[in-house]
């Protein structure tokens, strides 16, 4: 699994961006946070970075409804 933020010079790893679980979770987050799917992916990546989890782990937790994203304020 790819960890974001672990690349050289602070580049984000994008290998998991198109994984089916990430796509499904992005759609869920866009509804929960009332934002675009692109912004939802950014929110998930930020959460992964802060928590030290992979993007795929965040996506799995989202799809399994173990974590939830609120509206962007």
C-alpha cells in the first residue's frame, strides 16, 4: 500500500487514487462533506497524512462507515 507524503521532496503518492475502494469512498465523502469528488479525495489524503494511515486504509474505513467526513466550513 502506498503512503502519501512519503515521496521525495514532499510529493504525494498517487498510486491508490484510482483504486475502486478510493473511488467509492470519494463519492461518499463528497456527499458527507458537500464538496466535489476531487475535493473529497484531497480531504481523504489530508486525513491519511495526519493520521499516518494509507489512503486505501482511509477509504476502507469510510466505506465501512468507521469514519465520517463533515461539511467543509
